[in-house]
């Protein structure tokens, strides 16, 4: 038998149900793997006692024939999801010692279905970043390396810990969140599958907020099937979140392997960037060919406001963040740094508690909302958002079933390589993903090939609102068409 | 809007007359069981941080969900103010830092409030009525409470009030005197209490006002205004306006100018002072709250709430005037408090028979109200029942007792026999009016024969009659029918 | 539009983030880089376009007016840097 940690989530689920393996042994295998992988810095907190207790309970339920959808499956949790009694930091100094007295809806859903928590995963501070380098606790190091190099690479961000842990087989799947690409970009960088569902599909209750109108949680997994299984558990209406949508959650697994024949796949011409590396263009063309080969029909479409999405995002997201992060004031929880008076206490606490990128975004957000600039920046950006949404509406009106694009403009880059001088350089990572958040649509990143340096590359599929099923069906086609990507050898262990 | 300047409203300055312009922002706590965006209780006076949910404490990842009843209460209030109800409104975040503001922003409605323009009719005095325009009404969250007096170095923060629903009711600058402002707030409070949308309890902070005051020479454009924050009694609202108007007039007459600023009224010192420390860099950075959706409902929802509204003070006043023939003043006094109005009607109609409405009104607004006032209660809160008052009035109307004896009976009901039946009291204590002419005549004759000198005086000066009436009443223990005494005396004295 | 050093300090104060004098120049530069980047939006024709107010248009669900929460003062103050008798304690606020 292969190593337990080589099983996919779907395989493990089946083996557990058939009692071929126990959750206890599976969990132990992961805990051992996590311990060996500490150099990757993927976990901010390992919760072995918690995990083993949960696993024992799972095995008892399996024995009683009461297995839930994810019974016994060990998962990693991005440290942006509040977990009751378990430290939750958002990778920020300001929340370094915060222990929530509550459980996020999404993690509660996972535990309801029998999942096991292995620990809390590293991320960019408050999910603000594309390389995991803004984490107060240091960057995550990708399990991937360029061919012939030992230079540490980024797993992407902000869900870098989630992507790295899944790729390095430190968990069967991980929760993640995506505000401008934070699920799909790290998934693409690590050869994993990441889906950002439609805005409103997953509850935001108990997830530390970055930008409320853009934030949406989803899973990162090794396969499309695993993502389908995990999203089904995470998703669902939550009356505690006013933006949550009251729609039934389908069994996403059912659509896998179904024919995509006759589906019309939009190929947006505006995504073909001049500065895009040639291999990204080739990957995209390859994806189009796979679609055609599966009987789908690629159709060129136009999304004319695409190029405005990223600048508009860098108004809307910081604006919301500046307000969402006002609650970190040293009064009720988190870090407090004394000052000469109450205002001094606020200013010292927030200067020391937030890292550089978070401070920068709060300042930009404060500026674009301030008197005299609100209309020129925020209102204008929200109008452009309407235009972006209309672009997609018009495409879908032309009977387009989904849209195929590259997931990222490049393969993973080295730690410290980008954004040191100019923050915009880092922001450009989200160029293909951010439009999807601006319009609230579902998007999935699927591994599709490797770069000239041997690093994973991904394609993105964008769907109609609440039509995650079509995305899973098409993603499965890419997954089965793409050459198998050989996982990195465990150089860290 | 008042277009004419009423000379009686003007304030005399050293260099001439000034007109004071007043607008009010009243913060009224919405009557609801739970908070605007959380399921925590709104009950007053709980232990610190007890009526607080994770949402009210703004824990990371917590989200607001709107309370349907608070929306309905705002709509009811808008209807009661004869105002425009907006079928679509938007919640915005008002961003600022303060220890009792956990989110770092207040959820409020800035550009699109739930209620638009309306009108309140205000009785300033028995003879003067004005109309005050309502600019808007919006829903917002209350803040928590900071206690500053517990320690020399620290403030203590309690979030029990954090997130309680408030209605901010903004008037137009339509008031021209402290009296008008006081009368407006009283009327507004009456309307809210009728509607059941705010208990109007100013001691507990359920109703507070920010008062905007400016002054100008009659006929000139509006002057620069100052906002006096958080005035929490009707009396203080009046005092604050007078104090602030005089302060502004003094500055202007001295050749100075008014700075637009926020001020605080200090009732102890009788002055307003600048809150300039809070003034610095106010930039609230309003934007629509992305955790919420626009608040939308249809006209059918509004119509349903409208059809279930209770009778409001203005309508009740008209009805009292029409049905009971009351003068406007009496009707106005009675309807100012809904329970008093109900009490009055219960007394008038007690036992299924209607009694003299004016006489009942006199008792309710007179002796009963005076007693209630002396013990610090509202009329309906006293132990005196409408049945007792109705019986008392019946006894007078039947001429069983005189009005004077009725006052004695009331005194007995107040102090000795709280649950007593006035009729039984009159019976048991022999207070029945003497209408037997023989008995009265005997008393009259006795007084006349004992006071020949006074008889002569009275014949010369008929106003002396009163002295004889008094003597007869004394002799009969006050029980003689005063009309019979009068008639007999007049006949016997030949005047 | 670009920000000067005074504006950087003003926004930092509005955001209650202490900024040292030495940090102002590079903060100013970074903020201006972002503002320059978003400047391209001013060329977009937005005539007659409504700003997006909700990503997924739907009616906002309302809660019943029932007390379902609270009564957890210890949990509320459990993470407080300083608390006393279930109050949060902060440096004295002068009104």
C-alpha cells in the first residue's frame, strides 16, 4: 500500500467508509507529516490533541454507521477562520493571542460533517497579499522548487499556507478565502485545485473580514473531485450572514465526468496581455484545444472593462478594509500598546499591531473614502464594478456556459522577488482573478501544465452565478486532459 | 416654515432685536426586544456587558442581521409624522474611533434614509399652534457607554447599549423660541408613545436631542449655527437654547463672529461650552455597509402597518372636541398623554352611561392631575380609578353632594379609603347634601335672627350675602345645597 | 491626484496609525504609486452608470425580534487586554 497521505480526499473518504483505514491512523499520518514539514511554515498552529480526539469520535461514528460527508477527513484551516477555543491570528501581530469564543459557520459545517482539524494555516496578514510574505509569522515556503534550484519560492497568497499544505500532503484539503484571487492564485502556483464559489454561497460569519463585498471562502484540494466534496460541506445558507444566499447546495460530485459537449466556452480577448509570458499563452491555447476535444465550443468574447478591474479593486478592497479593520483598536481584544492618551493608545497599537502592507492598505482606503475624494475614487470604482458585472452579464446572455482564462500571469516567483520597491508589481498577480470577485462570480483554478522551470501553471474557469456545477464539470475535463504533474519530492522532510 | 417674524418671539439685544432659529435632531430609542443588528436584549439596567452579543462587541468576523421589528417601528413612526416612507433605503458606515464604538463605525443611514419629509403640528400655548417640518428619519445603532468617574486614570466601557436601535428624527429649522422647541419635543414624544415606537423615557436616555441654534436679525439670512449635543431633558433643551442664543447674540453684538462647532450644555453652570477637542478632523468617511443589502419593502407592507396604527394625538383631540364638546385646550391637555386620554374616556363612559364630559375633564385635568403631579405619577398610574372619578361626578350631577364635598371625598379616596366607593363613603359619613328646604330654612332663620346688624348691612350692600351663605353652610356641615341656601337667603333678606 | 506629506499625516491620524517622520516620505511615495495606478479609471466613461451596491441582488432577509443572544459577559471580555468587573478598561477619555 502507498503512503496514507497519498490518498486523495475522495479515496480516503471511501476507504474510511469501507473501514479499510481508520481516521485515527490517517490523522496520525498527517500529524507526522506536518511535524516533518515545519520548515515550510505552512501551519501557524498544530492542534494534534484536538485532531486525535476528533478522529476517535469519527471512528466511533463510522463504526455506528453514522458517517457524515467528510467523516474522518483531516483538514487544515486557514487562520482567518475563527475556531472556538483555538487561537486565531489572521497572521497578524494584532491578533497574536486572540482565542475566539465562537466557531465560524464554515468550520462548524465541516465539523458537523465529520471533518478533523489538524491545525491553523499561515496566510498573508489579514489575507492582504499574493505571496504570503506579509504574514507576521513569516512566509510560507512552497514545496515546489524551480528545476535545479533550491531558492525558496512563494506558494502564492493569501491562502499560501492552505495551498502549500495541500500540495505537500500535509492535509487532505484546506479551507481558504479569496478576495481578489487568494484561492485561485496559490492553487495555480502549487498545482492544486482551488474554487472561489459565487459570492453568497459560503457564509462569511466568523471569517475575519478583509473586504466584505469581495471576500468569499472556498476549498483548496488536490483534485477537482476533492474540491467538489469539500465545497458541498462548506457551502449553504446562513441566516447570520445577510449576504448569504438561500439556495440549495447541489451534490457537486454528481456532475464530474458528465459530458460537456455543446457547451459554449467564452475566450475573452482582453485577457491576452502583451506582457504575458509566452508559456502562459500556450497553456491557455492548450486549454482551448482540450475544451474543443471534449466537444465544447470555444467562442471569442469581449469583456471590455477587464483592464479597469484591478485599479478599481485597489480602491474598493482597501476602502472596505480600512473600515473592517477599525475594530482592532486595543480595547476589547488583541494587542494593546500604551500611549500618552486614548488616541495615542490607538495609534501605537495599530502602528505596531499591523504590518506594512496592511497599514498601507488602510491608509489608501482611508484616503479614498475621505471627504472630497469619495466620489472621485470610491463611487467611481463602484460604477466601474457595475460595468464589469455588465460585461459578464452580456457574455452569459450570449449563451456562454463558462469562460476560460489563465489563472495567473506567471508561475510562482521567489520569495523577496516582487513588490519590495513597488506594491503594484505584486498587485498585478491578481490581474486574471480579480474581475471574478468584482462581479461576485464563481471561479476555479485547475492545474494544467508546468512552466519551463518545472513549476505548476493553472487555468481558470469562470461561471454563471451559482453555477459551480458547470465549473466542476469543465474543470474535470482539464484535469483529465492535462499531463500529470509530478508532485515535488519531500525535500523538507 | 414660519414666514412671518412674530415680535413676541424676538430676543432683545443691546443693539436691537434678534431672531433665534432652532432645529432639532432627536435620537429616540426604538421599542424592540432585541437590538437593531443582533439578538441581544435591549433591557435597561443590566449588569455590565451582559446584554452584549459577539456582534455588539465587534468580534472578528461578526456580521449584522437586521431586526424586522425595528424596520416596522421606523415605518410606523414615519407614518405618525405624516412623512414620506422610502421603499428603498441604504445603511452606511459612519467611521470614527471611540472606545464605546466597538466596530470603529456606526451603522447608520446617510444618503438614503428610511423616512423622508413629514410634519408635526405643535401646540405652543392654548392659543398658538405651529407646524414643524420633519427633514428625515433614519435608523442607526446606539453606542456603548463609557464611565469616566470610576477611576482617576481609566475609563470603563460597558457595551450593553451598543447596537440598540435608534431613530434619528431630524427637524427642519422651523422653531423660533425655546418654548417652541420644548413644545415640539413634547409633541414628538407624545406621538412616539402613542405609536408605541419609543417609550420616551428621557431619564434612561431613550430620548435625547442635539439642538442646532443660530441667531439672526429679523429678515436676514440664517446665521452660523452651533450644535449642542446630547441634551437629555425637555427643560434642559429650553435652557440650552436660551443660554446659547444669548451667548451668540453677545458675541455678534460685540462685533465677533460665530464659529460653527459642537457644544455641550452644562445645566449646573447654566452655560454651553465648546467640545473643540472632539471636533478635530471630523471626517466620517461614510460608505454603504457591504455587510448589508439595501433595505427594501413594498407599498403593501407600508399599507398594512398604516392600517394597524392606533389613533394619534391630533385625531384624538379632534374627536374629543367633536364627541365630547370639549374646548381645544382641555382636549389638548387630555391627549398629551395617551393613558390620561384613555383614563378620561373610561371615566366619561363608565358603566355604559355617558356623564357630563366637561365636568369629567375638569376633574381629570384639575384635582386628579394635581394629585398625580404631587406624587410624581401620571394620572393613569395613580390608584384613583376612572370608576371612582365617574361616581364622584355622578354624585355631583345628581346633587347628592356639592362640588366642595366632592373634593373632600376625593381627599378621603386619596388618603384613607384608597379603594373606596365614593357613593358608599358619602353614605357612611353622612356627607349627603341637605336638600330638605325645611332644615335649610331653620338654619337660615337662626342665622338671620342672631345677626340683625348684618341683616341691615346686607340689605344695603347685597354682596354681604356671601357671609350669610358661609354661616349657613357652616351650620349644616357644608351639606346644604348651596343653590337652595342662596335662594332662601335672598327671599328672607329681601335682596 | 497625489498626496503630500501633510495629507499622509492627516490620513494616518484619521486611521489612528502612528507614522514616524522618517516613514512619511516612502509612505507618500507608495501611496502615490497606488494613486497613479488607479488614476487610469478617471478616463472611463461612467455617465449614467449606477454604483454597485450589492454583488448578488436579492432582498435582505430580516430577523424576528426575539432575544437569542447575550448573557455571556465573561466571553465578551475574555480577550480584553485590560478588564475589571466585566468592564473593558481604557486610558481615561476626556470629553
